[in-house]
């Protein structure tokens, strides 16, 4: 457990540094256009939509007017965004959902030459708005496997897009000047090794940690997570204030206690409600990182290289647009004995400056963050 907690702290701190480093980068923009077609099956409230809003996982958002059902809105194309419809009262009326079940636009996959994404005629079914255009095929450089990898990494963000009013007061959180979201850190048993790692037949996520993010400048000393499975409390020591948000996280819990359906967070003595993904729909399809280990003639570890695979399908996948960073961590019998630097997703190996005897290694961790704020630690135990 001590090893897991140390890993988590490193991940959270690095995630904060990564966000801060990106804030000043200038990015190209793209124009999103579309025409909202209100049908008889449309939710009554959606007929009163006067504005469209785009927002990303950083809480950055922009609004544009809807005129005679049409809209045009400009946004940076460095991150995925959610597209939702609202009115003068700032109510949530509906959101765009692609045919693949993805409730976000993966703008980071846009072809370099694309300056306008025309969603075409938008039809409505309840609060779900669908495009007549196959967005991912027409505008994005995405293979079938990349779409699947994005779909499952994106699941928590998609749920937030569909529920942007977490305090249920009728007003979209961002339009009240706050951005509140829930996240997870997952721990996956990738396999075992003596000298050569053996991959398990399927990914085995055995524990997790809840994370709550608030963009507000004034936050309490702690929050409470609860669900039908019982109550989980955070601790004051597990609150971290970063330059752009505050993070609260729970203990590490076995996956048998995984929350399902909806999670309630008590924040400033008031409840917030977050929808949660199903276990099989998301955890079983996380990006799987599998290592290859290289030794010298004295049986000392000299290099760790790795490849990315798509969950349980076992297909190798290009994860450079989904992951933001990855790190190698090695545990000895009682403590951490090696940390690599943080690598970008385009890197696939780490050469140790000082080789480690195989006998000194207990566990090898490959820890990564993705563009949706998921934190995943794949660990491999030496037998």
C-alpha cells in the first residue's frame, strides 16, 4: 500500500505540472458550425436553446449565439471539447453525442488542413443531439482502434458533458464560475516476470482511488464521497492545492468496492452528483502498457521499453494522442529504488543510467496520465 500511495502522489503532482506547462502554449483554432433541427421527438426545452457552449477538461469554455437554428463557434483544437446547448437562464438543454457513443469532439485528432468542422444538420432525441455527418471519418485522423481507445479513455468526460450541472440547481456549473469534476486513479496488474514479463490474458484492475477537482479559489479541508456501496471519506492530508484547481482524493480501495451508477460528493456541506461508468465498459478497455526488459551480461536491468495495447482486445494501438506522459518506477523489497523522468507518449523506452540487479527488483510500474485526467498505474511483479 505504501508503494501505491507514493505512486499516486507522484502522478498527481506531475499532472498539475503538465497542465501548467501547457497553459501558455498558443494553438491553432477551428470553427465549429451546425444547424439545429427541432423534431417532434425533441425535448421541449431544447426548442428554447439560444446558445451553444464548448468546454474542455481544463474548464475553459466559450459561448456563441444560435440564430435561426444555426451557430458558428471558434475554439482551440489542442484538446477534446464537449458541445452543449443552453439558454438565457443558463440551463442545460442537451449535448452533442457522436454515433460511436462519444459525447465529445476529439479536436486533437483533426487533420492539419481542417479549419472548419461543419456538423451539418443536427437532429434531436430527448436531450441528445446527433450529427448527420460522420465527424470522426470526415475530419479526424483516427483508425478504428484509435476510436475505441479514445472512446473508453473519454468515458468520464463524456458523462460530465451529459451532466454539467452537478449541484442540480438548474444552472450549468461553468456558467456560475466554477468547474467541478470527478476522476479516478486505476491500478492494473499487468502481469508477472522472472526476467521476461508475461502478459495476463486480460487486464486486471485491482484497486482505485477517487479524485475530486474544484476550480474554486476557496475550498473546504475535505470532502465526502458516498454511493450505494457506502461512504468513503477523504482526509485533510490528501488535499492538494495547485495553481489552477484543488484536488481531493480518497484512500486506495479494492476494485470490489467500485462505485457504480452515481457518486455523491459532499462539498461545502452540499451534495454534488456525478454519473459513473460501468466497470466492464471502461476499466476493461483501458490502454494497456506492456514492457520489454533488457539486461546486461551480469543480469542487471539496463533498459525498459514498452508498447501500448487496446484493453482486452490485445491490439497494438497508437496512443500518442490519448496519453500525455508516462513514467517508469521500480520498487525494491521495502521502498522505491528508481524513478525515470516523465516521458511524452511518443517515447517508448527508458535507459537506466545505473543498471539494477534483477534480484533487487520487486515490482515494475508503468504509470501514465491521459488527456482526460485519468491516472493509470500498470504494475508487474517479479516472481
